[in-house]
């Protein structure tokens, strides 16, 4: 089968339930779907292929929504993830405080070099805001993670967020490739299976989650 | 004591204030009473299995209290009692086409409703292929009556909370059934008495279905206040025939609420400790059970916990898109999630059990000092998982598989190399059964084929299904109509998860599962497990880090502990 993309990135959306992870995913992914689609086919992950500096990058985006409470299952999502979006809800203080717990969770379970980004979602609901933009920025500086406020409803910054994360992953990969293969070759073009190779490959680590 | 609390509530309901009121002169004819066939279909309704896992009730005090008191005011109440917090506003009777004229031929379950006195236009309810697609909320409330199909009643009661609170729904129902009676004169009293009785019978039957399907709704004081006012109406002399049914309904409700309270008391926080010394002796091998026996015990625990989860908890916890905010700004917006009506956490407790089982299995494996021993523990858990599969207990199976896939367990190369080839083979087969390709196609097929009595669906998949069903479409359609298609989808997922309770079928519920083995019960429910960092540390103790990444990880772990 001819490959229609140059690299495949596995991304993950995490955060408390109700922060709008699924809305962000639906906003970003290409295909609209309806209720009968969900009930018959369901959703494992969403795909969108984007163009990054002339390269076709296929983003495979996983959503932990609905399963936040099943620790050992959400943990399985981390394996093989190359980028993680940490999402909180600017109208929900608790979801912001929990970002620290999610970061700890990532450190425990994800590969050490996973790219991260913090999203403060629902910034359209300014009248109900409980977390200021400054606090979000402060947290991002503390952990040295990029940050942006988004609104899945108004389609604000969602594209920007995914492009930024994808670009960071790509840059990191290219850097790694150059380090391991300084004589060159076709840098920037990667096999889609360039996942974290040290983990044993089982169905869980193949990114499939329950 | 819980039971006395509820008992006193009910007792109060049956005894308190009998305000005698002479009905005023009628201004319009009273509605036609429901035909008896409307009621007949429900008289043999089986009670639903709700929290029957416990032999929770052995105190007869309450029974004598309710039965002894009966409804003490029956001799003193000669007229219709008009009491309680309900506003009985008589609505305008408008001649309109009967409901049946808008039904498609495929719909049999909805008989003519004699009380449909608002204009039923095509726009009030919309069908496709015999299924309700959308309807106005009021139309659905009016369809909620004894003759309605069980699945409609379940679906609507389940999802009604996306639109209004249970006490608001009950209040609407009361208005529907009690209207007009405050406008009759003495001449019509005799006729009316019968009509009112028929209305009351219908209402009590709806209430009986409601209390058996969603007993936890009646923990709400506002709901109970309305129940009290209904009970007071039943106290009137001419209501004698409905009194027994009302009283039985309340008794059963009380049993369930008492069982719930006892169950809640039995739930303790999962103990997680950070070092091996804090763990008690023994593991799956010293337990001395065969994999078949252990799988049976696991299934009993699962079904026990599942039996206490209220169907409404799935919708309350997972479906709402916007959980309510405490900010005042939110008051103007419509909150989908009436958090103040959620008064149980059994679903959360059940989800936590899944996590607990995973940690228990991982702890069990890592406890063994010798790799040979750990390999045997792994083999035993894999065989237990296999037996869980045979029983259709997918939730325990998944918890076991998740544990074996946790990185502290998975990284033990030496240990795994000592497990038998058969063990690895079996594990791979089991993993295949729950892996998610094609929206869990394999799992769904296996669940459909599993024995109903012992089948335990994967809670995480149900939660995920519900989440996407909720996110995928709005609850309200244009014109503020209820998106009933969505309700039906949510209801389908909840019914699948609670299939062992047979909520929407007329089959009798399954008998209570056999009681668990005490030592196994303690092992599964009370035994402490290791925390996640502790599991990792112990794992590195058992088998040292093999590469620089693991060495770094260990360094970080030691640094933080």
C-alpha cells in the first residue's frame, strides 16, 4: 500500500473529565460524524493529516475521555505517545489544579522525551472564568511546557495548538536522527513505526486502548 | 439508623396532616378514567434486582411499623385530600386528535391516553421506523403511564434528568393525574371518586415502576415530599384499594434504600501502602483456590458491586457536558447536570474496584522474592483471567490484563521467561478478546455470547460509549424538543452494562448470587495494595534496571521517595 504520509505521530489528550477534550478533538479532526456513526462504528482515535514544512504528517489523536477514572487503562494510553495535550477548563479551578497530577502521571508512565503542551480550554466563557490566563502561563513556565488558551466552541487556537505540538515533535525527531546518523540521509522523513522501541510490543503498547 | 430515618419519613407520610377540603364546583367535565387494560399489564411486574446481593434485611420492626400503622387516617378522611406542595392547576381541556393518530403502525406500546388534553400535533412527537425520534418534554411526561412499555419508561426516567430534576418530573406527573378534582361539585362527587381512584391507581403504578428502576431518586427530600403528598391522598376513604399497592411500593423502596445505606457503610477507601512491610502475608497461591473458584468469587464481587449502581448514575456522572459551576454567572445558563440530585457514588466505587483489582494483581506478583515464584503467581492470575472469560466476567479479566501490562510487571523479563509457554499463549488470546479494534468488536461479540447470569460487561467501555453518545449529539433539538434518539442510545448502553439486572425486560430477575467465601472476600476487598511508585521501586528491586532509561527512572523514584 502506498504511503500517503511521511510520518505518523501518536498524540494524546488528557485532563479531567468535562474539560472538553472530545470537543477539541472533534473540532480539529476532519470528518464530521453523527450519532449513528458513534453507535455503530465507535471511536478509537481520530486521524488528521497536516502539512508541516512540506512533509505530510499524519496525526493519530487519542482521547481518554470517559475513562479518566480507570487509572490502569488511561496509563496504557501513554505508551508510544509522542505528544500529550494536557487540557484544563478555565471555568473549573479544580481541573487546573489537577494538571500537576496529570504531569506527574505522565512522568510515571510516558516515555521521558514525550512532548507536552498545556491547553486552557473554554476561554470563550469569560464570564465564568476561574483561572486567569496569567496563572496558566505561570504553570507552563514552571514546568517549561508550551501553553495556549483555546476554545473548541469558537475554534480558537485549536489548529495552532496541534500544529505547534506536531512541529515540536518533528523538530525533536530530526534532532535525534541527526545525532544518531550525522552523515545525513533523508532527514525529516521517518518511518511511521518510529515509536518508543524499548517497550515490549503488546496490544496495549501498540497504542490500542480499551 | 438509616432505616429508621426512612421509616420515620414514610410514617410521617402516612399519618400527617389530613386537610379535609370540600371540592369546589366543577367548571368542566372531569377526564375519562383510564381503562383497566391500561393497568392490567403491569400487575405481574417482577420486582427488579436492586442491591439484592446483601442479605441486608432481617429487622421486622420496620415492617410492623408500616403495616401496623397502615394509614391511620382512613376513617377520618371523608373527602378528597388536597395537601402537599403541589399546585393543582387545572389545565385547559382542548379537543385534539388522539395520540394514536400520529403514531406509526409500528408503535403498539402506546395506548390512547385519556388525559391527553393538550393539543397533540404532529410536531409534539416524531417517529421514525416506529421509534420515537424527538418529542416535547410534556408529551413524554404524558406518555409516562402504566400502559407504556417498560423500555420507554426506563429510557425516559433515565434521561429525564438531562432536562429536569426528578422532583420536577414527579411534580409534573402529579399535576397530570390530579388535575380538575378541585373543581367538582357535590353532584359529581360519586362519579368523581371513582375517576380519582383510577387516576391514583395509575399514578401509583408509575411510581412503583419508578421506585423499582430508580430507587435512589427517592433519597431526595423534594421527591419524598411529593411522595408524602401522594400517600396522604391515598389515605382518603375511597382510596382503600390503592392503599395496599402504595404501601407495598413504599416498603420495597425502603428495603432498597436501607440496603444502599448498608452497602455504603461497607465501602472503605482502598488502602494503598508504600512499602512491602505494610502488606499482609499471603497471595493468590496461598489462598488455596483453583482458578475456577477464584474467578467465581471475583464474579460474585463484581455482581455485588454492580447491583448497587443506580442506572441514573451513569447519566449523572458521565453524560453531562457541562458540570455545574458554583459561580453565580452560571445561574442564567441551563445546567445539564443537576449535581444536587446526585446523592450516590456507587458507580465511582465500582470504577475504583477495577483499579483496586489491577493494583492487587500487580502487588501480588511483585511480592514474590524469587522469579520462579513470581512466574507461578503470574500463571495463576492468567488462568484466573481465562476462567473469568469463560464466565463472561470481562471487567475482572480486563483488570487482570491491565495489571499484567503495567510497566512494573511487564518489565520483569527474567520472571516472564520462567512462565510456561502455555501461559503466554493464553494471555495473548485473552488480550485479543478485549483489544479495541473495530470498536471492541471481538469483546462485544464475546459479551453477547456470554452466559447472562455471570456476564460482567467492561465498565470502561460502557463509560466510553456513553461519553461519546453524549458528546455526539445535543440533548435538545430545535424548538426545545427532547432528542429521544439520544436518550434511547444512552439507555441502550446503560441497559447493556446492567443486563444482569434485567431492567427493561419482563423476565424475572436473576436470583441473588451465592454468598462469597469470607477469606476470599477479605482478600479481594480489604487487603492493602502498593502505590504506583512503590510498585515501580519494588520492581527494580526484583530485577535491576537494564538500560540507562530505567536507571534514570530509578534515580528519579529514589529522589522523590
